[in-house]
């Protein structure tokens, strides 16, 4: 019993880091907790005296558990393509909204969205190397690839996450300022602040999937659009700026899972139009990436 207690104490010193790694790999605090618990169970069955580097051993075991979970998730999504099913079950039934919000903010909502678009091996390689500085020669056995191939996995993931802007840097910074002001005003339901960032003849378009029954697919005019946002802008709390099609837009992602994206058009110093995309096929086709800084 004393030996088991000593092992448990040593494990607890690694728990918070293990959860951080698992959360970034899986994007769900519940699934991350399950992965950490499974790692503990495997440690409890192992010959601890033969483990030279406990932290490295735990990270390896946890990563393999997460990789298996990601592969199962990817397989399930492939099976569901085209049948109208949702992957909301991935979010878990016992989500603590406050804790999940803290975790999402700690990682970055847009980054979670981009990582969710990576293949399982890409995501594991990216998280371990780029976010936790694990050397490639330690990652390679986890994904069962050579070290050079593992480097390519992480590089490909990095390129997909970071993307590339289609507008010059000064213009991108101006667009970002506008979009961030738009989001802040939308979250606050501040009608006058929303009006300050909208062009007088602004146009809002939306997929039917993004709209409650009875709302028009297209709305014109700053006052009409702003009033709609002020009333229905609650989802702005799940939104974050991101590169959408190479320019600054918005992703709407409860618990870090993409549900909609806003393609924003800027004219001068105002938002001239935006389109709310929520159709699953259109969302998959959008080029999305995180914004630097």
C-alpha cells in the first residue's frame, strides 16, 4: 500500500500537465480527464521501478491514448458524413460550462477550431512539439513514424493552423481592429457601438442552418442589422476572430467546436457585409486559420 501511495503522489505532480496536453489533443475537458485517468491505471499496473523518466513515460502513454481516441473520432465522423448526423456527442454530457470556458480561453478558441481540423497524427505531433516542446525523436514512436516523417507531420499541421493572409499586414490589422470592436459590441448587446462599425448600407447574409425559423436570409441597412445583432448576438460569447478565406473573419465555436463562421467584408473603416456560414459542407470548404498575436 505504501508503494502505491508513493506512486500516486508522484503521478499527482504530473497531473496538471497531463491534463493540459490531453485537453489540447482532444478539445474536451471530460475526454481529457478520462485520458489522464486511463494513464494512471496503466501506471498502476506498470513496474514503476523500471521507469527512468516518469514524466516522459506518462506523456507517451497519455499521447497514445489520445491518439487512439482521435482516430476513433475521425472514423466516426467519416461514417456520419452525408447522413445529417451531428458530432455534438463529442462535447460530452457532463460539461462544466465555466470550467470549459476557462480552458477554451487558456488555449484559444480559434486554435482549438484549427486543431480540430487536423488529422489525428498531425494533431498529436503539433501539440507535443509546438505547444509542449517534446523532441521529434520522442514523438516519432508515438505516431509510429520515422523522425523525419514526424517533422513533416508537425510542419504540415503548423501550416494548416497558421494559414496565410491574402491582404497586406496594415490592412489586416485594420480589419482585425474592426472585427474585434464588432465582437465586443455584439457581446455587450450595445446597439450604438455596433452601429459605429457598420456601413450604412451593410448587408447580412446567412445560411438557413444559421437562422431561427422565420428570420430572413438577407437583411440590409445598419440599423436593422444592428438591432438584430443586439437581440440575437448571444452566440458572440462563443466567437473569436480568425482568418477566414485569407482575411479577418469570425469563428463561432462553443467548447472550441466549430458551429459557424462569419465571412466579413470591409470597406474603408466600416464593415460593409458579412455572411454567416453554418452549412456543414460550406464550413468544411472554408479556409480557416488562427490570427498571429
